[in-house]
């Protein structure tokens, strides 16, 4: 089975049980509104609400979730809809990866009718970013940077039918990008009532800037690539590694 995108605080083994534990309403002759709460080891208690109105029709949210699961579609973090972008296999199975080709499709507006805002978070250190980055990407190398940019004043779409998506990457999208992605999801969960999220749709650019740049230099500025272990920036590397601890 495909895995759903999840918070680090929420083990994969409990995601599907949470979605499946909504049972059909049994007492159809009396309007009922009930809440069930169940705690799992190592995770906070989560609340799932079930409602019955008149003849026993369940809430649209529950029906949508069940329909999507029945169609084998993977749901975004708040379970409201399926992921928009086609994903590929990546190093971390709990995260959703997109290819450089899919990134270019987003950059060139192929999803403009469905995406209102796409935030590209470049988690590399400033000297790497200044040496060449994807056009429009914001450089947020530290946790306090990304928390200030994304969560202090969350980005909300003006058109509620459209989406706000966030794509993270670093040099290889092996450690820094995935770590920052998990950090945002964890903080987002903490400041919202489950399962609501400010940013339910998060992605990782597979291969990072190293794989993206050779294929799509025209989408980079300046059109260059400065590796993290550049000989001229050893002091900067040490400084930012200490800051990021």
C-alpha cells in the first residue's frame, strides 16, 4: 500500500487505522453527534468526529476520505483531497518526492489553474544559494528562518478552490531538505487542531539542486552551481553547521 504523508509525531502504522475507524452510524432514528477519542502509544490523542443528521447521512469529510481511499488515492496532510503533483520514489518513504521535470511543470504554469502559490524552499546555506538557485526560490537554511517565513503569518490562498504547495530541496535533497520539511509539518501540527494544517501539501525535489541544475539551467539564477564543500567557503560551512545544530 502507498504511504500517506504524515507528521513525524504520527507513526505510519496508525495513519490508516485512524481513517478506517469511522464506523457506519447505527441509530438512524435519532439525530446523534458523537466524538470518539483514542490514544496510541508514542502519539498524542486524536479526535475523529462523526455526525448523524436526520436520516443518518455521514459528514462530507468522512465520505470524501472513504471515497479517496477506495480509489487508492493518496491524501494530503489534512485528508481533504488527493495530492496534485505526480510523485516519485525517494530516499525517505514518509515524504513525497517530485522529479525535476515536475518542478519545471509547476514553474512554467502548467498547474496555474489549480495552484495559487508555490513556495520553493531552498534549505542550502547562503553561499550555496548565492552561487546559483532555482528562480523564485527563497533561502531558508535554519529552522527559525522557515518558521518565521511560513508559520508566523501563514500563506492563505485568495481563491479557496486553489492550493498552496511547498517544495523543499537542498543540494541533494538527502538531509537538509527532508529535515526541514518534517520540521514544518511538526510545527504546523502543533499550532492547529488535528487534522487541520496551514500547509497540508508538502513535497521534496528529488536529487536537489545538483540534479536540477544540469537539466534546467535556464530556470536558475545565476546559471551556476556552488557545492556545499566548496574550497573557498570552508569557514562559512563551519559557521552555518554550528548554527543549524
